[in-house]
C-alpha cells in the first residue's frame, strides 16, 4: 500500500483526488489530479486556451473531442495529449468519467514526450501515438492499481524515466518562456530576443517548435488566461481587468475573449466554462 498523503474532495457529483508529483517533476507539472464521476450522465464542455499542455490518462469510456484546429475533425479519444492551443474546442462524454489529469508546462511536455510540441499545436493525439506500446501498458497498470496512491507512484516512476531520456529545450527558449510567463504574457518578442541574445526570427522559430506556439501567440494566451482567472473571482470590472492584463481597453478585451473563447465575457462567465478539460464537473448538454 502507498503511504502518499493525497487529498480527496467531493465536488457535487464528482470526486477528485490530488497529489504532488516527485520533486524532480515539479518544474514541469504541479500536481496529479485523479477524478471519477459519481453518477453516469452525459456531459458537454467547452475548452479554452491555457498555458499548459493537457494529458488525460483515461480509465473510463472514451470521449468525443473537438480541437481548435479547423482542419481536424472531432473524434473519439481514449488517453490523449492536447497540445498548446490558441482557440476553443469542446468535448462530449457519455458519462462515467474516470482518469487522471495532468497539466504540463509546454517545455515540460517537450522533454517528457520527446517530440516538438509544434506537432500537436491546436490538436490532440492519442497517448500511444506519442509513447508507443508503453502508453498502453501504463494505462493498463494504472487501471489495475489498488488505489490512487499506487497510481501516483506509477506515474512518478514512468515520468522520471521519461525525464532522464527526453530532450532538453534550448536554454534560450527556456529563458524566453520564463520571462514571458513571469510577465504574464506582456513581454514583447523584441524584449525576449534581446534578453536571450537571439534574433526575433530565430527565437520565434525555435520557441514555436519546442513550446508549441510562437512567443507572440503564447503571450496572447497568457494574457487571456489571466483575464479569465480575474473574471472568475468577480472582484474587478472588465475595464480594470483589461488594464491589468495589458489590453488597450475593455473593447480590446471583449474582442480577444470572443476570438479565443468563441463567446463574450458575459457568456463565458454565465456558462462557467472552465479553461481545462476535466478537472471540474462539466455542464450537461
């Protein structure tokens, strides 16, 4: 039996358990989130751009996923990786969801999966397509584990081995990502290039390849996510949020929300669309 001190919470029809990964993995992901649905009911949810690549280790029925890339048709997925995206998508599930959710930094995903994240921008791929037969064995072992502590132990071991073998991002790309994230998306490409000593063109190319989005677009996503987070608190008006997040004015914020979320800020809040795939209970269709 595992002695991991994970927590379990009831979220109104959903149960969720959370634990921190091994310390060596924490620069790349903050937590493991296990989830299971108390009742079997169909669900539908909108997905929004985030600052992370999302991994779903699915231990229940497959879900139908629509990705932001208009050239990719929606289809059913089992366990999958959703890359960085700058548009909205959605998923439909028949009910009985059960699995593990991981939010990986873009460069953490690059190292742990061993492929340029540009390959999965605005789309999703089956976990086995990235990891081969090892993915199926991992999902099988996770499903057969006697408890969540044992599942998180298995993930630690698996990801630590991937960390040893995976590629490392260019130091300049890692530095640019850190600066961009710390500025909450407001640092210009010119400033980033000057800080790391590369040309803007070279930085844009290498950053896009390894992190999944060009730095200018990544900044746009970071500003959007911060704005959504502030809107959800309900403690500031849209004009103040626009100013805090680096938009010209409230009209600029409204346009960005429509472009990235497919709806107005008011509709976004009324629908309680979370910028995640499955960490909270989705709305019924």
